[in-house]
C-alpha cells in the first residue's frame, strides 16, 4: 500500500518531443505528489508538485496531470531539450495523516530520460 | 543562498573502517533526513530527526547511526562499512509544524561512498 509505481523505466525521445512519465499509488493518505529531477552525481531537486485537489499543474514546460479517482498522476515535458536528460522520480507523501509513515517521501522507481539533439 | 551542504562529496573507506558523513543546512528546517541511494535506484530513507527526536526506519541496519548535535548539523556514522554499503548518501531537510510536514524536502548534493 505504501508503494508508488512508476513507468516506464527508461525513455528516449528526440528534441522537441513530449515524454510522458506515469505513476500510480494506492495509499489514499498521500496528500502531496512531488516530482524530482536528478542529474548524475547530484542530489534530487524538486521539479514540480501537485495536491490531490488539483487536476493539472503547469510550470514552464513541465505539466503534472492528476487523476484522483484512478490514483494516477503523470509528468509531461513539453518541447523537451537535451538538457532535460536526467532521472525523474515521482513521489508521494502523507503530510499529516498520522501513523508511522507520515512525513516520509515514498519514491517511484525512477525513469531515465534521454533527449537526443 | 540557503542550502543543504554535504561533506565530503566523495569518501573512500576500507572494509570495516568506521566512517562519518556530515550534513549542514542554512534553511533552519527542523526535520533532517538521511537517504541511501544505490545505482539506478530511488533514494531509500534510513532515518530522520524531527527536532531532536530520532526516527529510525525498521529496515535500517544497526550498522548505521546518526547524530544531530544542533539544528544545523546532522551526521551519519557507518560503524563497520561493508561492500554493500557503497552508495550515494543523501541528506535532506524539511519544515514541519506539529503533525503537519512541509511540502518540500530539499536535498543536498550527496556523498559518494566507496568501500574497498
């Protein structure tokens, strides 16, 4: 129930393409869903995040779509660039639900994105 | 700029030789986390401090310990590193108030640990 399942494991697109990364969760106590971008040898950096009362959030070229009833959310990268090549992690957190798991990030397995010039 | 700093960035140790990794933050966050990340895997939470309260994950080996002498600093001690402990160790911080945790966790750049 604590898992966040992420797919695909790897993704290759051409410059200008729109890669889509999908995540699904089971724990209805999750109330915040961040996406992290990680470059090799660096720590994860928060990219964009969404709360479950919002169906879509856009920041620059990055868009999160959220389907609460299906317990799924996805990241779209518009007009992808070679500099977007990185590993992307979706995550979920129960910020105030109580219990032993609250306040802890549950990460998806990660997607290695490669954007060819 | 407010940030999370980890030292050293690269650490080489010998099998069984104790090692300490450090993390400092200028964000004045009251929660600090330690994660272990192995190649091609997601970060795995080892433990976290909520203020001075230490919270250990159930599956964190006893070989891993932590200290938080003040708000700004947190240390990860590996008492007897094994070859399987070679990984990137990430420190992160967050702000919490009562039972409500903050939206964001801010990660440091990590320390790459090599065990020979």
